[in-house]
């Protein structure tokens, strides 16, 4: 089992969870500064984790 692919899958799942949590915060936001800061932070972290996980899975060679 390839450890890089496993780590890439974990990063991708964390990114998806972060983006879903960002959507939940966006739906419940009232426009306060605290809401907008958390929206930006979780959104950026979700995008970074998702893209790095996808690129790690795609670039890792499958050596069986």
C-alpha cells in the first residue's frame, strides 16, 4: 500500500470537510466580523488541503 496515496486521500477528505464546514458557516452567517474571518480561514484551508491531496494522488505512481 502506497503511503503517499493514503496521505493524499486523507488530505482530500480533510479538504472536502473544510469546504462543507465553510458552506455551513456561510449559510448561518449574520455578517459579523468573527463570522467572516472564520469563513475565510476555513475556506482557504479547505481549498489548500483539497488541491494538495488531489495533486498528491494524481502524481504518485502506482507501483505494485
